[in-house]
C-alpha cells in the first residue's frame, strides 16, 4: 500500500457477530466482516440480503440488536455516526444524500471543516468569518485539489440540486474524501450510471485506494465490477454470510453459485475488465 | 360524580368529533388542518344566521348548514386551496391552513355581520330540557353531543367499512398513486373527504357554541384539545384519537368535583390537560422510537414524489445590475428608506413604523428557526411575550436600565428554547409544529396571563431608554437593533454553523456521516432564535411602554409567521418588510378607508399565506427568481441572435484567405 495512512495489524473496520432484528424479522444474523487497511472489500447479495442494513450498522445509523463494531480495534458499537466520522469512517449512499442548499464546493469545504476545524461551527459566529468571507488557505488548497481530482471544477459553484446522478455520486465521493477517511463505505455506487460512468467511478475508487490509502467497503449489484475491483468479497443471503474470499474463490464457491450467482457465473468477465486502465477518471 | 362524568363525556364527544375529522383529513390528504376552528366557526355562524336571525327551525337550519352549506364550502376550499397542497412541504401546508384560519373569520363577518353577543344556541331547543339520570342531571345540549358523536361513529364506520366509497377512501389512505391506477379519481375522493370534514367541523362548532361561545377564540380552545388527542394518537389512529379525546373530556371535567373551578390550581390544571396528554404520549412514543416524520401514502407515492422538498430553503439566484450586487444594494436602500420615514412622518405614523421595525426583530427569530433551521416552531411569540415580561420585571420592578434589561433578560429565556429544542429534536416536522403550538398556548395561559403580570390586561409598565423617549428616536434604536441582528443572522447563514444547518435540513443522515452533530446544530439555532424573539419582545414592551399580556397569543404568532413566509422565510429584509406591513396596513385602512373595511388587512395577510400553496418560495424570492430567469432568457435570446447573424470579421478573413 502506498497511501498516507499507516498499515495496522487491526482491521480498520470490523463487524463481529452483528445481528439486527426489526420486530420478528431477522435482517442480519451473526455477520462477521473485516476491512483491512488499503484494501477494497466487496459485499454482495441478492435484494433483501441485508447489505444496506449492515451498512447502516457499520456507519452508526442503526444500532445492532447484538454483536460489536470496531474501528482499529476500538469498540464503536454505541458511537453515533458523527463520532465514527471523526474517527475516520465515511460513506456514500445508494440515493445520494446531498444538501440542496449548498454548492458542490461548499459540500467539500464543510466536510473538510468537520474533520479538521470543528471549532469553526462556533468560532465563525464570533469572529465574523461568515460576513467577511475570509478563506482558510489550507482548506482552499484541500478543496481545490479534491474538486479537480474528481473533475468537479466546472460545477463547483453550482447548487447540487439538479446535478446529473453521476455528478451527484462524485460530489458524495468528494465530500466523503474531504473528511480524510480511513475507511469509506460506498452503497451501490454504480447504481443508475451507464457503462462509461461506471468505468470512471471504478477508476476513481482504485486511485483513492492507491494514492490515499483509504480502505473501501463496497455494496454493489454489479457483480463484474465487484469481482474485478475487490481484494476480498463477502456474500450475504437472507441476512447470513454464506461466503467470503477472493473474487476467484467466490466465483467458484458452490454455495454462492447456488444462492446468488447462478449459472451466469461462468459467463462473468475476469477481474478488472470493466475498469479503465491507469485509474484516471474519464 | 355521575354528573361530572356525563359533562366530561359531553365535552369529550365534541373533542372526539373534531379529532376524528382531523385524523381523517390528515391521513387522506396529508394536510393537518389548522383552519379547523375557523371552518367550525363559519358553519356554526351560518347555522346561527338561519336559526336565530332568520328564525328557521333547528332541523331546517342544521340540515342546511351541515348537509348543504358545509359540503359545498368544503368542496370550494378544496378547489381553491387544499388540492394545491399535495406534495408541498409541511411548513407550506401548515401556513396555508393558518392563512385560511386568519382570512375566514373576518370574511364571514364581512358577509354576515359582526356579532355583539357571542352566546349561541346549540342543536337542542330552548329553554333547555334537563334530564335526571340516576340522580345526575344532563341537559339537552349534552344529550345532543352524545347523539352527535354516536351518529358520526355509526355513519362513519358504516361508510368506511361497508361501502364502495369507504373502500376508495381507505385505498386512497394507503396509496393515492395505486388508487389512481385502479381507475378511481383520487382528487374526487379527496374533495369528498374535505366536504365531510367540513361538515364534521361545523357539527363540532355548533355543539361547542353554547358553552364556548360563537367566536373563533372559543373554537380555538376546542381545536387545541383536539390537536393534543390527534398527536397522542400519532396522527393516524382514528379509534385511539377518539378514545383519547373522550378521556381528555373526562380528565378535564371530573376533577372539578374536588377542586374549586375558580381556584388557582384549577386555573392552571384545566388548560394544561391537553398538553399533559400530549406530553405523556410523546414521551412514550419517543422511548419506543415512534416519533419520526409520519409518512402518508405508499411506496409508489413516495417513489414518484418530486424531489426538492421545500423550495424556500434553496437560496435565490444572485441578482446583479451591471457591477452592482443587488443582493447587497437593495437591502441597504431599503434600510435607508425606512430610516427616512421618521423624518417625514408624524408622531402617529412614526410610532407605527417603530412597531413594525420591532416586529421585524421578532420575525428574525422565525427567519432563524424556520428559514435557517427548517423547524416549524409556533411558540416564538410566547418567547417574545416572556421576554417582555422579564424586561418589565427587571426594568420596572428591579429598577434596571431598560436597555440593559432588554439585552440581559432574553438570556433567561434561552434555556427554555434549548429545552424545547432538545425535547423536539427527534420529532417529525408536524409533531414539532403541534408541540410548540401547544407549549405556546400553555405558556400564554400559565405564565403570560398570570395575575401577577396580567394586571387586568394592562400588563406592567416598561419605560424606554431616556435617549429614546420620542417615537422617532425609538424607531432609530429599533432599526439599529434590527440591523445588528440582521447582520448576525447573515453571519450565521454564511458561517460553518449555517452550512451545517443547511446540511442537517436536507439530509440528517448525510450530515451525521460527515461528522455534523444534529443536536448541536439545532440547539445552536434554537438558542439564538429564542434570544432574538425574547429581545424583540422586550423591545415591543419598550415600544408600547407596557408588557401587554394579551398581545402574545400563539395564534397571533402564526399570523406573523404567515406574513413572513408570504414574503420569504429566509430573507432578512422580508422580516423587516413583513413587520412594517403588519404594523402599517391596519393603520392605513383605519385612516383612509371605511370602518367596515378595517378587517381587510387581516384577510389579505391570510390570503397571502394561502398563496404559499402556489408559490412556496415567498414573494421576494419568487420575484428575484423571476427577474433572474427573465434576464437569463434574454441573454440566451441575445446569444442566439448573435450566433445566427453573419460574422463580418470572420467572413472578411475567409474572403481574404
């Protein structure tokens, strides 16, 4: 790994025996999962398998009925999402959760401030920064770099309301990266994107891991994308983990073939075919 | 004891009819009808007109007012207003119904005349017969309420359970989109629901009139109790709402067997009953995690709902005239014009201008909490009232300098705002609106009109600062305060806290996952807004040189909010303009137009709020948007015509080449 975050023995994010019940419905049953440093981990499964519920538990939006969630070994099961974000956990959503009254640039700047200058939420009220509009050089450089890296320069001053879906997803990625995360959870990032946009997004993901050392946990319906991109893949079915391993192991796992991939598995392209070489965003 | 039980059941029956009507219209249309009291008053007034003024019989008057006038009236309101509310944000829906509640009573009085006496007969013939049941006495009006509730329940359950119409209504409740796909017309069903709801409102109004009086204030008490029952029933559970309403009637009446009705405890306890019911229910639901936004319709309805939420939360496009930023220039010019007014107007009009500016300060608190924070708080006026009381306490009773009192006293109100903010932080928008409205009503009854402060309605004297004894000087002092707090609001909006509030408003989950604390953001804006409201209340007390305890009724605050939203919830200048309009328009009408048109400004304020249904962004933002769009279209046309025209230089180069 060449990223700036140091390697660690402990997984950056780990779920142990996570169970989630909604009344009588068991959405997750004793699920274990680990996201090591600098790796891309995939989470796949048919509709209703519990993938989004697990994302909710990992990001702190849902409190599990049983089991623990750890970040770098520290128990964060009871920690709310904002505390996990401050520890280095970021996420994107299947339906982009953007802030319609803010511009693209403000999304990135706000996320950066929340990680690095949290006190500004109070100090701005007294030092008149809102009125005077004084820019912080470190923030400006950081935001400029992210906006450029994700090809958002042209739309950076536009409000996000009305942006195309592909651009909205990039704004979410930029916002998440602005918090300098250790782990980023991406919920169906290719949903609604065409082939070209998907390839570009995959390239961005690889670049993020390679250059920033961020670990990615990816929920995705696009199986070729997952198998081509991930170091490890976990498969959920009806709330239970039925397999985990390398893409090749998953491809050959009979339980997965039976429960999820079916006969089409042999037709799947080999890893990486959908990803643009070089990792540059198209 | 039985007498108290029967009286309690009679009161509870009226609450139950009102609560049932509110629940049915809410689940069928997604609109929580704050105009229920005004609609009840309107139908009851028509009944009174026929029965008393035109001496029709009870049956004829009731049949016409309830079975002819009320359904037609409900249908008309649906056509003119309620149908436009589909898909609008909670605040727009609430404010449109507030507008209706503001405009209706004066319109009715313009049409039918103003009543000097508010005593009105119910559905029982006069003189009232008295019946003796196991030693207890029941009068004919009480019997009429039992019969009224029984008829409503039997007919309502029968129609909903066993008829084709009922099936369609239940289908509409589950999913308007699927109802439409199955060949039914949801609009027609909704119209029918509103017609029935208006009839029920009218029935409740006629039944409550003999005890509460035929005036909107009496009907409002009925509505507040019904609100509490509906909130306690989580807005959707019809049998529970009716059961809680009946229980509320009993809990209000039965204890009066043991306590003196005019005693201090009864004076505090009786008006608190609805709030207590609501509070207990909300704590129970909060502990069970059941107090989020209530979703109406089914998955398909939500899937096809247009994105965008409340357009008033999206900033208006920047306007420029050449190199001049109109977003900066226009407010400066407007404040300059307001500053000139005391120089050119006489003492009377300058006094009204000062009142308008002070009201603008109070309205800034709505700009903060609703415009920036996205929370529909209906108790800001109560904070202003408490601020006025505290300034009176410090400046007059304790001898503080009034200016020091007006700056310090609001700090004592801030914890109340923070507490309400914390208590309502996990509640859905509509719950927040109804809880804060009820809290405001409670504060008005228990604190602001308490004997110590009330002083037979004249309140406590509050002096102005010695340098601002004249109206003109006070107007300048108020304008300076408005400018200072306007700049503070602007600073908040552009600060990290303002951006965080914008984030929380649009996506709490998105905000939390980048490290924003929803609680911190909302408490921050709650505290600031509460301070500004209380400070504005203190200024108002200095303006009138009295705490004026009757000026802080929560329903008056809803009119203020409606006027502000009509102009723009996020515009600081809209707060000043709304304050000035609210203060000056009645004066203009009273001075220059016939006396009978004196209520027209109130009607106009109400109509303005109703217009929010069509233009939720408010007049100022809408005008700015129209100008910006018009200029953009002109630029596009100009660039197209330039592109279409031959380019002589290029042609020349081509020729040379």
